[in-house]
C-alpha cells in the first residue's frame, strides 16, 4: 500500500507488531514505576515510624530535663539559704572579733 505522503503505509501485521512492542515497553515501565513506588512507600513508612520514635524520645528527654531543672533549682535554693546563714554567722563573728580587739590594750 502506498501512503499519501509519499511513503509506504505499514501493513496491519507491522502495525500490530509495533503496538505489541509499545505495550511491552509500557508494561516494563509500569512495573518499574510500581516497584519504585513500593520502595518509596516502604521508606515513607519507616520514616514515619522513626519520627514517632524521635517524638517519644524527645518527650522523655523533656521530662528528664524538667526534673533535672527542678532539682538544680532546689539545690541552688538550699545553697543560697546556707550561704545566707554563713554570711550572718561571719558578720556576727566579725563583730565579736572587733569587740575583742577594741578591749585589748594597744601595743607599746
């Protein structure tokens, strides 16, 4: 058969063969896409699981930090009180020492 544009028109057998080759190529491409999609889905699910684990770990770490902060603040409060008592005691001793020194005779 002669095609109007100046070439031969493929036969029905040739057209069917070309269509079968195209379908086979598309089938391979679709399988590859499906395979890659399955891999990506697995990766996304793993990432979702890891994100949940990270969130859980962060919540636990936050609780530990809160407890630690409360402990540190409590200890600093106790140390502040202790330092206040020591300062008061030191001031009292300094006053007593000043009285003792005032009563001593001066050196010749």
